[in-house]
């Protein structure tokens, strides 16, 4: 089981701050593909991956990052500084 966290507009589009998911995906991209097949709201949230960042076990990661042994995946928009 993987805890999947959603932040900012990703959370707004999906309608959940977090969920626990059983997945057969081996990478973050595979997890996204599985999520997009669930409901249109997931497909809308992940429609533009260039507008998203991902953290795997609280480390900024790439979408091709492996999921083996991972406990948490978080999706969020890029941070802006000020």
C-alpha cells in the first residue's frame, strides 16, 4: 500500500487530500496511468505533467522513479519563490 498525497489545485481537482492505494505500478508514471483510469477527475488532475512535481518518500523525484519499497508519493504544482 502506498499513501498518495495531493496538494493545492491537484487536491481541488481530485477532491481528496490523500488516499491509500494498492497498486501494481512499478513507477510513478505507472501509478499516474492507473489513477487516470479510475475517474475523469484524476485524468483532469494529471492532464499536464509539465505543471506537476512529485515527491517520493518526501524527496523530489522524477516521474520514472521506481515505486518498490515506497511508502508515500506526493503530487503538487511547482513551488514559486518570493
